[in-house]
């Protein structure tokens, strides 16, 4: 089977003075090494659950 699309769902998006830090971006960069021509969709979902 052939990979036609990679979807990464992340809820750890953080803005810092240096830019955006996100595990999804790290995963995307690693994926590009093995699948350079496959489109990647990153879904950034904020964690809006109540913390108890």
C-alpha cells in the first residue's frame, strides 16, 4: 500500500519568544525524511478541558 496523506493531530502547541514549539512539528520534520513527497496535514487542537 502507498501512503497518500499523513495527518498529525496535536494538542501541545506552545508559543515562545523563539517561535512555535510543538511535538507535531518535530514529528513532521522526521516524517519528511522518510516520505519527502507526501502531503502532511497538521491539526492543532487546543486542550480546553477543565484542569482539576
